[in-house]
C-alpha cells in the first residue's frame, strides 16, 4: 500500500520532471538557480533525492509555474485549500515588498510565515 508521503513525493517528482522538460534550461543552469551542483539535479530528476519546499518555490517563481496541487481529500477529511495558501503567500510577499534586501525573509522563513497566516486566516478547510 502506498502511503500519503510516497504519493506526495511522486506528485512532486512528476512536477519537477515537467518543469525540467519545459523550462528551456540545461540541468546545469537549473542547478545554479538552486545553488547546487549538477549531480544534485540529476538525483532530483531520477527521484533518488527529494526536492525541498524552498527549492520548489524557487523553481515555481523562476519559471512562473504553479506548484503541484494536492489531490482532493476524501469526504470528511480536512486540508488546506490552494486558495488559502495563495492568499497567505501573497500577504507574505506584500509585507516584504518595500523592505530592503537585507531585511527580507529566507525561503524557509517565508514558508513558516505563510503557514502561520494560513492557520490564522482559517486553518484547515472542510
């Protein structure tokens, strides 16, 4: 039986494969964007290394592609909606818009802020 984590990693891997196929960049260029060595991109593409959340956001913003969405929850379960995530992410970016570069959040700090805002705005959606 496949668990939820394996299913999520498979969705992320399919997303990454599609981004690498359609971005028009060499793997070495994508490696540079992610501040990693080219063999790391090959491991990501092969599925032997997992893509981190901050790397996914960097690729999403660099190539203007949406991140993978979650599969619909079975009836009676709870999960965050994509709209709630987008609202929270926009709030974080709007808060940072006028800050000098040395005061901007790291990608990890930004994600923490997004999830904090999501919990504050509405938590899990039915």
